[in-house]
C-alpha cells in the first residue's frame, strides 16, 4: 500500500510539473501575417556577368544599402570604383568558394521560412501595430551575421557554415565564436538582431543595471518569439555553461552587490560582464561570457512573473531599470 502511494505521489509530481503553464507558449495559429518569402540576394549578386541595373531593379534600397555598407565601396554606390569593387568581390576565389559553401548548406530556405512565419506571428500577436520586415539572405564577406537595411533584414549565410568550416580557421575567428557559427543559431540570431533594431537603446543611463536590464528585456522578447527554441541556442551558452549560471545565480548577484557594480558607469567593468568572450573574467572558466546579461534576463522574468498585468509591449517601453528591479522582488538564493 505504501509503495502504491509512493508511486502515485511521484506520478502526481511529474504530471503537475509537466503541466506547469509557460505564459510564453501561446497559440498564434490564428494570427494573420503576410507569409515570409525569403529572397536570395547572394545568388543574384554572384550571378555572372555582374549587372548593377538588374540588382537595383530587384532589390532597390537593400542593394544600395548593402553596397554602401560593404568595405569594397567606402565612397558609396555612385563612386566609379564601386562597381569594380563589387566585381572584384564576387570574382575573388575565396568568396566564390564561400558562396559555393552557402549554396550547399542552404540549398533550400523552406524550413527557415516556416520558422520565421511562426516568429513573425508571435511578434504580430504582441505588437499588432508594428510592421514586419522583409527578409533576404546575403553574403557580406564574413562581415555581418544580421544586417538591417531600411525595411529588410539580411542574413549572412557564410556566418553559419558549421564549426568545422575551413573559412573560419583561415580568418582566425576565436573558438568561442566558431562554435556558434552553425545553422541552428541562425534563427535566434536573426530574431535577436531584429529585436535590437526594433528596440534601440536611446538615451539609456550608462550604468551596469540599465545595461543588463535592457539586455534582459531583449532576451525575454526573443524567448517570447521563439518559445520552442532551446535556451542554449537563444543565449549562445552550452548546456554546461547554462547549468553553471543556474547553480551560481545567487553568488553572481551577491558579487555584483558587494562589489558595488550594480550602478557602476565604468565602461570596462560593464563590458567585463556583458560582452562576448570565452568566459566571464573574474568568474570560473566554466562560466559563460555575458553573465550579467543572463542575470538581467532573470530579473525581467521575475518582474513579469510578479506583474502579470504588464504586457510585453509595456515591458519594452519601460525605460527605468531600477523600477523593474524593485518590482521584480528579485532575490536569488545563495
């Protein structure tokens, strides 16, 4: 009898735990959007012979913006040397080899379109009056993962060829970057890059708390748009790094409080805990970089849990990081 009761209690615990409601997992199947159709800009750019008029007719401001952002046209599209720079780019043996790698790895974008449609429906659900971007793939010569140009977001496919790509070793990208230059990171990188352009930090206070709360708001929004995507991909952490953060959350928070970092405006100190790298300097080498940003996300999650009347749209409009911290009642256990 006792054993049966024990099994029943274990089953009840598992059942109730699995049924715990995640407020970010919502049904958006009824949300109407114009279906995403990705345009393959890199295919048209690398199509020989090069034709500037054809690209201008097909891509308009995106082509102009891409050219003027690229290092081979520093003086703009009207510069006579610009076309020679573009032709040199598309005929460069390394660039053509990278392009062929993109063609092989991304022979189809159908799955990505499906994933983007779901993310776009979530965005329209939370922000019904904001416009949705157009989407192009591109190749920028290993300069940009995600590039917003006017109403269009470009995805640099050559940045997602896989951790074993010979190009990354030749360019000498650091290892902590290379391990995230894989196809599965493309969607979360796109959504984060898009959200950073939608919610730019304007007139934000230059202190640590404001920085990590702003980062936390963006991360929470990426959660909301990609509720089915693993946290490791959205955060750019390995599972062991994420587990390290969960185990040491209280110690990190105590460290920031005791060292009086929370309201620091020292740029180097802020970068130490918010910038990308192999790990967080000052913490164990098992830690990920950007641990401050992860703490910011936990504060925002706590705030939204404690203030269920606040919508995500309202959250993104709150400029006062101190207000969010106070209302979050955030106090992780040591």
